[in-house]
C-alpha cells in the first residue's frame, strides 16, 4: 500500500537524507515524492525553505528544477 500523496510531516533531516541517498547529484521534487509520503507540491515548499536557509541549491532544467545540497549537512 502506497502512502504517496498523503501529506504528513517530514523533518528537514529526513528530506536531506533522502536527497543524499539519491543516485544522481540533483533530484527533482517528483522523484522525492515517490520516496516520501508528501505531494511534490509540498516537497517543493520544503525544498524552497531549505534553499532560503542556504542548505540547498537549485537549477532549472526545462520545466523542472534539480535540487542538491549546497553544503555539508549532518
């Protein structure tokens, strides 16, 4: 049974850990939504907040954004 799309709280550290474990250097919110119980819209909100804090960086690739960790985060 999938929890995809069910919006529950995910900590910043859980989101960062998921990004670190991704095989590619940058990850899209839709890829994170496949692994976390949040919608890609909610994940985008969280990613933007982490970008505002200087933890993540992003780059647009056509209609999608690629996100990666900007600095060492435990």
